[in-house]
């Protein structure tokens, strides 16, 4: 019988494997526990804060529902009430969602706040119990649709509402009572947002607008309260006069229902209106019988009987004016409620103006804080220059540098900001800022990514104004400069040699201070920095990146690829010292070649003269014996021989003078003659530490 393989023998256990090691099912969003510091919760808190502020704007609109609907009567504006109720219901839905999110948002255990952010409690039951014990009652009171219920009683014809005054009092009381928990909802939410994100607004202008919005909200609340108190004050006057006319002697007698506009069409009210003194006694322009105090403007300017838009903006302006002036323009009566309301306006104006407007001023000043610091620094610089009696040209150069630095950096210290960041984040920022600019330098374009990152990490910004000497010939070189914008003039006299001057223009993509690279690549370099062989002066405003000597030495010691033959050739090709040496070497070689060519031409011509003279002498000697027999020819030859002898002597003298001249040039040095100075070859970097040709 064949034995069963152990893998098949344990097949029953493998059938149970998916039950114990099954993948975790994805939890729906309504079942997840949210981190209070997550992006979702932070955005929701900002959104709910805006919604809560809009709700605070909506609730005072209920105070504009009572209106003066006719002579000596008050009614309810049902259209406005329905619109505000609909908007309020939509806003209450966000309050309900906020309560649901609080049931699903974790909290930090108080015992774990000793160090760090603490430990989150993710247990749903613990979260629910904590919420029920802390903020649940306040959130529930702020979410209850109490104004909607009152409006429903008004709209429903089955409900018998006694009068509009009763509705006005009830609705005002409910809005005032529910306003307290709504404020208590906003303040903890405000603190939670600041604790999570650091600030309410991300920009200074947004922060200023937020504080201004809160100030306008306060003006909106006080304006609406002033309006409803004005209506109640008017109704109070009517009620007092009506109470006096409710006796048997007055005919017809006053009925409190006459003060409601629902009774306008009743004959009894018409008769009472023709005989009553309510209109004349409760006239705000004649306060002899009844003092309206600060509420008189609502009737003298016909605010109570105007349409909603005019009424709202007038009340908003009234609240804003009196809050800004701390209630100094208010002329009150002896009515205690009116005096208390005026005192509240005065205190609220002081507190809100000092806090909200003060915060708004701080936000706006933060946008110009750098500018003010620069102005103060510039003023101090001017005073210092006048105190030290600097010459005008130096003062002008200092002013140009201060102005140029402000335009380039806006007063921000980039180095201090980068030093405060983590190493990896600092590298990423430096790579983003410098990598593309460094690659514009042809010498750096030959390097690999890792070496470029190391160089970018150590580059610092350098700003120079026009006519600034960055380095002078013979001074120690402390940094290499890689030009980003502007032009530089690089000149040399080869150590002050007479008759030698070389000048070139450096532009964007060029670099100077290459003596430092030679020094850094030397394995036996000491602490003394190399001396500059050139003078570098800025022709325009120059923006550049500087690589300090210590940083370059560190990069060259850590990255051996900097010693490769490929970089050696690139360094020689793009180095202006090597270019200058090569140009001067070619010039000297060319001049030597032309000089030797002229000497050889002169020697060739002198050799021809010597050969011609010897030929004449040989011909003379041979021709004298042959012509001796001819006496007539002998006389003619005698004259020619005399002339040839004289020419031969002159040729010999010229030849001797030319030979002496060549020997003098070759073996003697004439101090008065102008010689071409020698430009020594630049010191080459030691590339021997890496023999591999990359």
C-alpha cells in the first residue's frame, strides 16, 4: 500500500487555513475610527467652523420677523421666517454630522501625554462615553430645531397663536437662549483647529478677514437686537396707552387684540382707531408722553416699516457704528433695560475692538514686518555711515547692496530656515533649488547624481552688486563661485609682470576660484588656502552659489569620482586659467616660429649672396689668363675687375655683420630689448589617487 504524503494527510487543516488567515475586510467609512490630527478631520473642522459662523449669522435674522404692518399694529413676516427656517434646517444638518463624527473620532489618553503627542484611544465605546460626558449636551442644545418649531406653530392654521407680540417674545427668547450653546460649540472648535494646524488662517490676509468677519458678526447681532428691542419698545407704548383706554368712560374701549394686524378689518378696531390717542402718544418724534431713547431712530427713519434689505443694512450699520465708537453717541432714556443694553454695547465694543481689531492689525502688520525691519536697518545703516563719515562713493555702494539684497531675498534668512529642517528635507530642498542651476555649469554637467547632490547640499547663496571686487590677485581663495546671473570680469597680470595683462568676462554658467579645486584635490593639502592668480570684479549685479573651501575639501575626500580623468579633462577645458595659459603658450610658440622663420629666410638670402660672390671671383681668375693675349679686351677687363673687387668687399662686410648679429641675438641678452614674458603652466590637480579612467 502506498503511503500518504504528509501534505495530503493534513488537508483538513489546510481547509481551515482561509478561516484563520483570511484577508481583513475593508471597513466602511462610517465604521472607521478617525485620527483627530488627520487631514480629513482637519478639513472638516475648518468647514464646520465656517458653517457655524454662517449659522450665527442666520439666527439673528429671526429677530427681523416682527414688523410694523399698519397703524398701531404688529405682524409676523412669514416669507422671511420660512426662508430663514429652511437655511437654518440645512445648517443644523451639519451640526448633526459633526456630532456623528465626534462619536467616531479618537482622542488622546490623558495619561499618555507625558512625552510626545500621546497615545490615541481607538475603542468606540470609550470614545462614545467620553463624548457623552463632555460635549454631547452642549452640541445637542445647539442642534435642537427650536426656531423651526416656533415658525411651524405660526404657519400651521390649526395652532392658535394669541398675538404677534407673543410670537415675537417667544422667538426672541429661543434665539437668545440657543445662541449660548452655539458660541460654546465654536470656541472649543477654534482651539482644536489651532492645536492641530497651528493657526486658523494660512495667510495673513485670511487671518485679517477672519477677525473682521467676527467683528461684523458682532455688529450684525447688536443691530438685530436693537431692531427687535425697538419693536418691543413701540409695542410697550401701545400697550400702556391701550390699557388706559380700557375703561368704561372711553368709547370705544381698547382691546389688546387690536394691536395685532390680524384685526385690521374688524369694525370695532376701525372705530377705536378713529378715537384713540395711541398714534399721537406713541410718536417717536414727540417723546413727551413716552421716551424711546436709543430706539427712536427705528421710527423716525421709518426703519421698522421699510423692506427687509433696507432694514437689515441700516441695523448692521447701526451696530457697527456704535461698536466702533463704544456707544458714545447713544442717548438713552431712564428705562433700565435700555441702559443695560447700552452698557453691553460699550463693553462689547471695547473688548471686540481690542481683541479682534487688534488681531486684524497684527495679521496685516505681519505682511509688512519684513519691510519695516528692512527700513529700520537701512535707517541705522545711514546713521552709521554719516557717523563714520564714509565717502559718498562708499555710501552709494552700501545703499546699492542693501537694496539689491532686499530685492533678492525680501529679508528672509534662507540659511537659518534650512538649518532648522531635517537633513533629508534639507537635501530635497537644496536639490530643488540648486540642481538645475548647477547643471548649467559645464564642469558640473560631467558629474553623476550623487556627487551633484553632495555639492548642492553645501552650496550657499552669494549676492554681489556692481563694481564689487570679489577676490583680488594674490589673496587667499576661500570659496568657488558659480555664476547664476550677471557678469564678472576676471583679469590677471601674472603676479605683476611688466607688459602682461589678460582679461575675460564670466557669465551665467561660468565659475571662478578654480585654484580651490586644485587645492582640494591635493591629498597633501595643508590648512593654508591657495592664492588667487586672478582679480575678479562684478560688472553687473551678480547672483551666484558659493562652495566654501571646507565643503569642497569634504566632497573631494568623500567622493573619489571627483579624481577621474573625465573630470580632469573637463576641468582643463572649462578652467579660465588653463585657457589663458594655453592662449599665451600658443602666442609664444607662434612668435618663436615666426622669428625662426625670418632668421632662416635671412640666412638663406645671406648664403645666396656668398655663393654669388665666390662665383664671380672664380670666373675672374679663369678669365684673366685667357684674355691676356688680346690687348684690347684686356683694357676692358681691367675696368670690370676693379668694379667686381669693390662689390666683393662690400658683400664680405655685410656677411660678417649678419653673422655677428645672429650670434648677438642667440648668445647675448640685451636689457633694452622687449621680451615676451613667460606665463607658467597652472598647477595641475593630483589625479593620481584614482587610476581608473571613468
